[in-house]
C-alpha cells in the first residue's frame, strides 16, 4: 500500500470530496458565502481562494492519497486569509499562528495513520516557513461532524485553550511541541480526523 502526501493546488483540487469541493464556509465571510450559495458558484469561489492564497502566501492544504486514491485532506492558512475566522466570538487568531480550518479522512481509510500523516505534514511545513503555532476554533457542544472541529479532541491531542468560551474556545498548539508528539497523541489525532463523515464535514455550524 503506497501513501503520498501532496500540497493542494488548482491541479488537484478536484480530488477533494465532492461536498468539500463546493464548501466555502471558511474561505468567505457569512454574507458572501450565502450569496455564493444562492446565486454564484461555490466551487469557483473555492478555486479563487486557493489560487490567491497560493500566490500570496504559499501552500494552504494537504491531500493524502492511498494507492493513488484521494483519502483525506487538511486546510490551513493565516487568519488574514480566512474571513470566517473573525465571525467567531473568540477571534482574532494570534498573528504568529496559522489557522487549522478543517480536516477530514474518508471513512474507508480511517484507522491507518493518515490523520497523523496529514497533521505532521502541516506542522513540518509551517515550522519550515517560520510559523510558531497552529490555532483552531473548537466546538465544546460538538454532536455531529461539521466544519468546526470538536474541542475535546483538540484538547486531547495537545492543543491548549488560549481564549475560553462556552461553545467556541480558541485553541493553540505550539509547533515546537507538535514535532515531538507521542504515539498516544497521534492516535487521538487519528480519531479526531476520522470522526468526520463526508457529508457532515461540510455542514456549517
């Protein structure tokens, strides 16, 4: 079984799960997202976001393939490139951090260490580029898969709360610690990324 981790580009964006391909929850502010869904083309908007982010900042996502088949992905970017981030009550994201927007492993590929592979790829990429930390908005009342990651799992894998909230705390993981995660943390990451179903991963919270 071969595994391959690559950056998300305009050449492979079609390999995102169909519903994720058309989801612009993070890439647009709430008003613009609704407009795109009602009268526009969300998939085109997502391509435009990826294109501009790649040109101005660089890699903003990773795809993992198993035997040539797309098996999962993760997306991340500086907070200035993620309009939805300012809509959260615990914003803004720290200036020295990149925001982990969303992540997903297809059900048939869960349990094989792909979550660990994705997140370690992000950590290595960001460390090399001088980013000090990864931050994320967690959902403390998470009940079903959605665009916001479950806070309890984020805390279990080493993220720390930097701004508390009864629903959407802002969490942070220092990259110097991310590169030396223990095996139990990596297993927890796999549970986190594998807990999202294809349909639920797109549903705005």
